[in-house]
C-alpha cells in the first residue's frame, strides 16, 4: 500500500496530506486530472513554489504540481507579448525574456514563485508609477471544473479574466498566462543606511525621484536599509556589482550570516535588539547598474513567516508609528526587518491595488520563533486604515470584511458561482476568504 502524499509550504507553517499528488506534463493531463477528481468527488488545488504563508493550496483531495508545464509557449515581438506555461518559475522566465530583448515591467524581490502562483496571489514589487505583475497579464488559459479549456482576456469572457487573474486558484487551473512585456531595461541601484524617521518623513520625495523604492526597518532600532532603483538607458556607464561583492552581500551576509543571527535570536530572544543593531550596520552603502531582474530579485534562503498589508499611502506614517510603539512596548523579539514598498493602482478585481495607490508594510518573523502577538496587533492596526491583506501572507480577514475593501467582490463571487458551482477548486481557506 503506497504512503499518503504529504506537502508543506516553504516556511513550514502549512502542511497537507492530499489523496493524490499529480504532476501533469501537458494541458491534456490537467484536464484528465480535473475530470478524475470530479469522478472521485475530490477537490483540486494547485501548488507552485509554496511561498504563500496562508493555506491557499491545502487539500485532502487532488494536489496538482505544474512543474513540468514550464517555458515560453509563444512570442509576439511586434506587440511585446509572450505566452508562458503556468508552472514557469520567475527565475527561469526572467532570463528567457531577457534573451528576447524583453522584460516584465515590475517584479517582487523573490523569484522562486511560478508565474501562475505569483499572479494568483498578487505579487506586486514596488514603484508608484508601476503596478504588480498581475497588471501585465493580458490573457489566461484555464481548465475549468467540467474539464473544458477556455482562453479569456478583455474581449473573451472579461469577467472571468478579471476575476481569475488574481484569482487564488478559485476559478480553475491556470495553464497558460499571456504577459505584456516591455523592452529589456537596466536599473541603477542605490543602497544606503538611514534613520527611520528621516526616511518616512521624506518618503514621498523618494518615490517621486526614483522608479522603485523600498526600505527595510530593523525593529528595536531606528535604523533602515534604503533601496532606490532608477531606470537608465543602455548608454549609462554604470556597471554590475563585482561578483565578490554580490557573494558577500547576497550569499554570505544576507543568508549564511543572517541565518546564524536568527538561530542565535531563537536561542536567546533577549539579544535581538543588539543583533538588529549589528544587522543594520553590516550591509553598507553601494551603487551598481544591472539588468532589471538582476536588481529586483534577491536570494532569500532564511525561512520566515510574514504578514503584509496594503494601506493607502497617506496612512504609512501612522502605521509605522503605531507598529513601532507597539513593538517597543511589548515583550517581543523580531530579528527580521519590516519591509515597506509602494505601487500604483490597477484594475484587477482582487488586486490589493485595485483602483488605489498603496503603501505595503510587511512584518516578518523567523520560522523558528513565536511571533509574540505582533501579527495580530499589526492586523488590528491596519484594519483602522482600510488595510487589504496580501492574499498569500498571514491574515485572518474573512469574506464579509474583505467585501468592504474590494468594490467588485460581489461580481467575483458571481463569476465563481458560474464557473465552479460545486467548488471543485475550493478548500476551507477559500470558503473563509471568498465565501462558501
């Protein structure tokens, strides 16, 4: 008798024991798996890289892993559009696009996710004149609950297209994604230490001056690492950082040494304020220029749990002040930095940036440590500022509350009822966030 398959997400805080773990090698295989699940009365979820911290894909039914559905399926260079297999990891897609002279307009800071997983949860990156990855989606191909294969875009079932783009896997199995790319571009990266109050006070000026800004605040201190990336043309004389510096900062300090510091913090939480003072000083100022995706994406090997909320940008100073006051007033140890980013508004129905420019505040905790109540406290704070949770990160909001934050929420539910009335693609978490 074969053992029951088991699955765990990257952070290790979500596990599942699906009845079947299927790795289709074609769209036809996906159709077969969905039909077989229906015959067996099983629900179907799809897993990518497992970088979500919520139980989005947990199931005791059929779990699909689309690893074999990878690569660029079609290219339209005249329109700068590509059609990509859904299981393609971003770290594979980015150099493939670069080889075509193309790039995604924006990226997050991790590239381990599959393209379908990144858009399904609303991976967003940073830059107020830019949007998240989902805004670059111009078409989807899905396998629906009845096994039919449909292609949707603004002209073909636009409601399903808008609902399923940031769709949490609730509308069908996305098997292909069409993306509107831009010509490949370079970024000049400036990184420097700073003080929290000064960076927050000058934040609006920073995001007006630079295309992509994010900063990392080290709790229990007033120190931040400020990152500013600006687009430059190909005649810019800037050069990539030397390999030794990249290895030093990205591999040794940000991963190997940082893992050691976090293990020390887990063993002796009281030393975290001193450790954060050290961490804030280790990564010094630097400037370099490189291909966009090489600047956007960094290696993240130290495992953590995370809660991230989008709030109206005007609320950022208040949220940071409240979070800082709470951390300073409670017996909590947070060795991971708090990350702050911003994006422009988009028109994707379940995007956190739907018709709203946002600031994003992300609170992290090392995976071996208790969060000390900070996630719940943070959620309570951002609730007072119309906070929209990142769909793949820790939160407790349910459908009734989420409906107040998303103007098209009722239409999302109507589309779901139409294409998946039996909830073939459901699970307990989706029932909580989208309704039964």
